[in-house]
């Protein structure tokens, strides 16, 4: 698998990994909205195609101090907006498992680069699912850390209400290690541990394709067969929280990019422009009302997580779509991102891990494990236990 095959790398960086530190010897790529001093940081946009970062983002500084070599900036959806990673000035990223299919987004280059073996780990950013979607669709592990624990200095924002920078790796152990480095905590990998109580989120209002549901059912039985209490739980507001989140996201994006929208709308990728213009229709009152509903949803999730250790859902409720099959970008976003958006509203960590191939297409299927705020190590420990019990994370394109 080559860089050209995947269209994942924007700028290769001649950097050798260190020989000491918890990430010594690791090759790490960073999403192209993460600043690397002296390297183009384009945000996948014509507006910044020649922009060169003056300083390292704080997360890059921490990776290097831990011994990692930051070896590339990685392709993405323009301004981290979208689930396909086709709306990039550098061209669309493809999925290493099948180049006719989407890699997910907006951190599509990060997912493709890890799955394709170009890097040992990658950084993505996650506003409504942009770490977890490409991780799941490319068959790797991805963690959205507890909101606010990873510094965002030097990371170009999408929507600061929910933006979180997190790792895409092969395993939950590796995700825990990289996250500890990013947050400045002691880089100790948590011991694998099966959760005692797993809450299976009822999805009556969210259509889940049969092939995806079959793989999630098999994964759920891994916990049950090992003695965990597995019970279905109801998350109030699950069916509407995505729409409320996007009121906030699109409202804020339209305001943030107002000058570019006014002066040079033709420079945006068409899909990006469609999304940004959607935000022009939302008022400050719409945003305030949506924020109130998001706060209520968050409180409901916190209450549930006082009763169960992790909440379990599919990451993507459908098979990985083919590139260009659905020209309605907003409908495609809803279909793919229905189950990642809720856990971006929740402030705690969500981990996605592979649970095997789709029975029809052979494409990866992912499972999310969501934990209480601050329980990043516990969620990763549950993921590591699951990966000790299974081998799906070892599959390669």
C-alpha cells in the first residue's frame, strides 16, 4: 500500500523517531489541521494551501518529547467538516480495504494511514465523530478523549464546543498510551479489564443495517459469555441529539468562516460550501435552544453512566459506502454519523474498536464503548480486554 494509493499524506516530513521515551521508535502522522513548525498546514483548503506553520502544536511538542517521530501531515475533509474526506483540495482519500469506498471523515487520511501501515499512530480531531468514523471504517482503533483534556493549542478549530484531538492506533493499549502522552499524564498502559456492567443502548429510532447488527451482537456476546452483566438501556433524546449538535456546529462554523463565505465562496470545496451555508439559516436563538437540549442530553448520559460502566453502540450503523454512491452530502452525513454525534455531546471518552468484517462486503465494522467523564483509562482497559478476547483488530487490508 503506497501513499499514492491512499492519497492520505499531504506532506511527508523527514523526521526520525527518538530512541528514548514511551513512544520511542513510533512513526506518527498528524491531521493537516495540526500545526507542525516549518511544514504546510493546509486544513485541506485552497484558502491555506500554501500556509506554513510557524510553531508546533502543543500535541506535536508532546509527541516528540515522548520519542515519536512526526513523519507526515495527513489528508482530511476541508476544515474538518464532513464524513467522507473527499472534500479536500488535495483530492479524496480512499479506504485501504477497498479503494472504491469511503475512508470516513473528517480524519480520513489518519484512518487510512494507520490501516495501510504508513504510520504506527495518527492524530485526528473529533467534533461529531471525526476520529471514530475513519477508525471504524478503516478497521483500526480510535479514541475521542474526555473533552478538554488534550490541549488544542495549534489545532485549527472546527467547533470549539465539542472539538477533541485524539489518536488512531492499532490497539486500545496503544490508544491509551498515546492519549496519556497527549494529556501529560504518566504514560502507563492500563491493565485490560472486563467491565462488570455493559449498557447496550437501545436504538429503536436509529436504523442499523442487518450486517452491522450481526457483528455488534457477536461482540456483545463476548462480554456476556465472560460473565459481564449486559442489559439494554434507553438514552433519552438519542434520536434528536445529532440535529441539535449540528445546529450548534453549523451556526458556529458559518460565523467563523463568515469573511471567506462573503468574499470567496468559490474557493471552498462544494460539499464544504453546502454545509457552511446551512449554518446561515440558524439564529442565535436556535443555537441557545439547542445548547439547552444538549445539556439535558448530557445529564441523562451522566445518570446512565452511574449505573453501567460503559455504553455500547455500533460506530457506523451502515456498511462502508462506496465513493460517489450518495450525492446528497447531508443525508450521507446523517446516515453515517448518527451514532457518533451523541458521544461528542457527552464530555467523556468514547473508544471505537473493530468487531470483524461486514458479512456482505467484508468491510470493517466498529463498536463504540463510552465511559464517564475522565474514565479514559477504564474505557481503554475495556477495549484492551475485548481485543485480548478477539483477533479482529489484527486484520490488515
